[in-house]
C-alpha cells in the first residue's frame, strides 16, 4: 500500500486534502503532520523564508521519510522555496508543492486566470511559480481566513465568492483557489462567477497518484 505524508502549516488544510484522497485515491495510506506555528510565525515575525524556516521544513520531511513515506505532499502554499529545497534533498521520491499540480493544469488552459488567496503571503510567493505566458489577476479575500478560524464557514466561502465574481468582471475566464483550506468554497465561486474553478486539492491528488502509479 502506498504511504503518503501530508504536511500541513494550517489546521484548516487537513480536512480538505483528506477528503480529496477519500474521493479520488482512497487506497493510499495517509499520515498527517501538522505544525500550525509555521504560518503564524511567517505572518508574525516578518523574517520571510529564512534559514531557520528552511530547517524546520527539512526536519518535517526527514521525519516523514523515516516513517516510510513514498511521497510527500505539502499543503502550505506560502512556503514554495522551502518545499523546493526538500524536493532537491529527497529527489528519490515525489515531493509536491501544494500548488504545483494546479499550476500545471492552469498552464494548459487558456485565458486570464484569477488567483484568489485568503493568506496574504501566498499572493507574494505563488505568482512567480506560474509560467510567464499565464496572465494572472490576483485577489485577496480579506477576512475570509479570520472567519474560517472563528468557525464561520459561510462567511469564509462568501468572501471568496465575492472575489471570484469581481475577477470575472476584470476579464478572467477561469478561477484558481490558491490554498487547500479554500477548496470548500469551490461551489460558491462557480455559482457566483459562472466560471470553471481549479482547486489545489483536486489537482494535487491527481498528480501524486499519477506519479506514484507510474513508479509501481
């Protein structure tokens, strides 16, 4: 049985990605590693992705490998360079950034892409990862993450959907939700905008399953 390590920096990412696996790859054996201080420290300390933050990611990944993980999926979208360093160190197994598969699917499409996040640093770290020929329009759903933290899922989804509607008015032909914790807002965004919506959850599960199936 394939063993997958899911490494989280937000508690809200745990349920969406596990639901994605249950739906699209239930045979995979999952282990969940959560350090919710990663996102809090990044937002509070203002030091960026420094050496100490890189080391924290390396330690989490090494623990996952030591337990027998055959693949690692990070669900924290603001830490791209840290995850890339992990992938270089553990080149023998698939190590995916949370947005990697969704970006590949977005690059295969056409038209302006509206990228929505609820965590500000994500809109700084993620856009450079897209190919240069993908036209992006960025939007921050302010207050959505605070609402989710307070257990107000309705407000969370509504604030994201408002941004999806606004992005359509700015000429976007498709929407991408940048964080795993946002996947629950997909239906609301589709209803508000009338546009197709990509989520990092669905894309990541598909990509990881494909890569590991090819290896077996």
